[in-house]
């Protein structure tokens, strides 16, 4: 079982550059990414996003990259002239309205005007970038697996309690079913004797009513769903959506038992099961 909550950070370097990356994720129905890259590597955003989508599958993912060049003498800088002109127009308007004059040095203090040329980035730097990405994903996924193991422990405890509650419901029903049917038969017999009704037709209707009150089929289906739940945990890694479906089926069956049952003991167990199912549902929302 793998959690959608994960964290990883990783640092790497070669003779030209050092990287520091951070990768975080929380639960989400789909893959959503928030990727923060320096301008120098902004053209790698789509490829990085595709890799994260492939490796992480689901979750709201945040990725942050920082770098430091080691040999500043080899850096080639350029100007973003479009931004430079925009800032100049803005500052010219300011000069008209205020006494203090804004000079060129003030414009150049804006960090996004002076750019490091991408042509200076060679294959060694790009290779290191993606090696760093691979390593932070491994660290992040290890975190996810560790979190998932804690979630699985909790879910297994709730499943054990649900199994006990189902056994209690089954035991109560087995012990009281004949008593329940006998009670209805006595009522029908008294009505039949009093009003001289057609016994065959009457008991046929009673049989239909009693069949609708029988919860044996629901008990069998709940046991089957619980077995499927446990087998899925053991068999699959990415099983969040599968477990959500099984939880919905379990709720449907237990609600049917609640609507049929007239025994306090059964209804108490139904409440316990629904409480545990809600707790499992909360946990399942956070698994892959």
C-alpha cells in the first residue's frame, strides 16, 4: 500500500553546477503539478512534469529546483529587452509624478531582466539534472511506501473489528431467526383464526415478507467484499480507487441490514461497522 503523501529532497553536483531539489505530494483524485524552475531550466518543465506524472501517478505534487553555477567566468548573460522596455516605460511615468529620478541602475536591479543564456547549458548539466530528479523521486516514493505501511496497519485493525461485528450479526441472526419467524407466524395465525382468511394465500404473503427481512444474503456479500478488500491489499500497489469501490459496496450492504433488522444487538453492530468503514474511507482517500 502506497500513500499519496510523500516528501523527498536531494542535492547533487559536478564540476560545473550543483543542484538542490525538493519534491512534495499530498492526496488528490488526479495528478496535479506545481513545478518551480529557474529561468535557465524553464524549457525542461514539460519533460519534468511528464516524468513526475509517470512515476507518481496521482496526487497534488510540488517540485522546486535550485542551482548554483561553480564557474561564473564561463557564464554568458543576456537582457530580456521586452521586460526592460516595459520597466522603462513604467519608471518614466514614475519620474513624471515624483521628484526623485529613476536611473538605469535602478532598472537593472530587477532580477528577471538579466538572464543567463541557455546556450551555456551543456549535456553534462542536463544529465545531472535528470539524475537528480530520478534520485529525489526514489526518496519521495520511499517516504510514500513508509506512510502507506502505517495506513495499512490502521486499515487492517478496522477490518478485524468489522469482521468481529459481522460474526456477531451472523450469530444473533442465527439464534433469533426462528424466534422471529415464529413470532410472525403466531400473529398471522391469530389474524387468520379471527377473520377466517384464506390460509394458503396469507402464508404465501408472510413468506414474502419474511424473505425480505432475511439478512443472510447481505452477510454473505459483506464477507465476500471483506475478502476482496484484504486480497487487493496483498496483491496490488495502486489500489485506492479499487478500495473506494469496495467501501461503497460494504456501505450498501450494511445499510440494507440496518433497514431490515428489528434486533437491537444487530443494529448496535451495524453502527460499529459504519463507524469503522468511515475511518477506513478517510484512510483510503490518501492512498494511491
